[in-house]
C-alpha cells in the first residue's frame, strides 16, 4: 500500500511559517517530499527557514506576506503557481493574539488588527487558494483555529471571535467546494509550545508552566504534533473528512 503521507510531486503553502506551528508544518511537508512555499510577514525569519530547507535538499521558497493585505495574499498564491505550477495543500496558520483587555476597554484598532489577520486573512487566503484548486480539480486546505473557537476566554474577545469565525468559514467553504474535489478542514490547537501561547500570559514563564501542568496530558503540545495532524488532514488518509474542526489539545476541553 502506498504511503498516504508521501507528498512527493505535490505543492504545499504555509502561512505564518517563520516560527512555531507554521515552521514545523512547512518542515514536515518538505520532509514528506512536497515543494513548500513558506510565507510570513517576518521576511528575515521566513527566508532563513526556506534557505535551511533548500540546503537540506528540499524544494522551498520564501514569500513575505501580510495576510491582512488582500493584494499581498493574491501575489503570494500567484507566485506559488508560477514557481511550482500547482497548489495541493495549504495551511492557513498566520495569526496573532489579542492584547488583553475586557471587552468594554478594548479598542476598535485592536479589534481590526486581530480580525484582519486571524479571520479576514484566512478568508483572503482561502479565496485565492480555492480559485486555483478549483481549476485543477483537487486540493486540501487546513485553517488554524483554536480551542478558543469552542469557548470564551476573558480579556481576549477579538481573538475568541476570530477563531469562532474561522470554524464557521471553514464549514461553509467545505460545503461549497467538496464537489470540486477540494477538502477544507480546521484544527483547534490547545496549549502549544509557541510564543503566541506565552503571549496569553504576557510572557510570564511560571504562569505558562502552571497552565501546562494542568493540561490533562500533563504538558503543552509541540509544534511538530500539530504539523503531523495538518499533514494527515491534507493526505489521502483523511479523504472522507470534510468541514471538520479537529481539536488537538491534550484533553483540555474534555474536562
């Protein structure tokens, strides 16, 4: 039986690829044989990541992209097609944490920043990815939501709203495009060992460790564990999974 996680001859696009879950997923796609486009607004970081993959014998390019800018997103996907001729898998991962403030004390500027990247950015990426995938009659998209899409969390209303929106958008697009051979799903990561997770507690390492020990599995997840789930969802092994938001949280939302 052929290995369903062999992505040789396929092309994967990952946003927010300079660090954390995005970087781990880009690396995993490359190790699985895919040609990989790494996109991020942090140009130096994403270039270094792509150069490391190329030095290791992989096909990879870096693109600077702010996903809240529709023109940059369109250019990102167009360049992907120009460089590699197709697009088979996309992980729309770019996102930011809200600055902590109760709803009545939050600002319009902060709302627009978080929604613009976390929700409108996912919509913008999907809009361009789906157009190309529809033409080729195949593809798989995974959007990065959060366990915050399943509940509330005081102080980060815009973030929570954005992640609820990602799941709704995912389900709608999944129904629209499955008959075109495109599967759209999402993941809901719990506490993952990234800088964004530490931002929730304003960089307080002790507070972060305390949260990690209360996860039922007893620790934070790793970016590599998220990458494994993304690759599986994009693979033929998940061929009957459509419009699902898969929670990957070590049991956080079970209790």
